[in-house]
């Protein structure tokens, strides 16, 4: 949690020094996450199966950092505990995807 607080503090400092909070409403943060996720997808675009795992780690880190930064700012804006919401989601997914039905398959829960 200490590292998370450090990251949030630095993100907010960076944002506020540039007077960007005015642009960080929920809609724009959500759109920024989506756009940065598309940029992450671009790293893998047109790669053959045997090339996918060998893309530049630096490019992956760069795009993931953007996605996570905007995600953290959106969570902070809504006073959400990022760790708890992820744990809650894992619990819900465990109910939707029981091991005995979901193991080894990529089927959606309503197809199991």
C-alpha cells in the first residue's frame, strides 16, 4: 500500500503542477485508458504467433504505465481501493468460472 500511495502522490503532483485536473473528469480518464490500451495493442499488431512474446518490453512498459496511471487516477477520483476492487472481481469471476468447468478452456461463463 505504501508504494501505491507513493505512485498516487506522484501522479497527482505531476497532474497538479500542470493544471491538468480540469481535464481529468471520469469520462476523459476512461477514454484515456481505452486509447492507451489501443496503443498497447498496437505493439502486438501484425506480429506472427512466434513474434508476439518477443516484442519490446520497453514499449509494453510504456503503454502499461499510461494505462495504469489513468486507471489509478480514475480510482482515486472515486475513492476506490484498487486492491479491493480487483479482489472483489476475482471472487465474482471464481463464481462465474468454477475450476471444474473452466479449467483449460477460454469459453465465456455462459457457455460452460
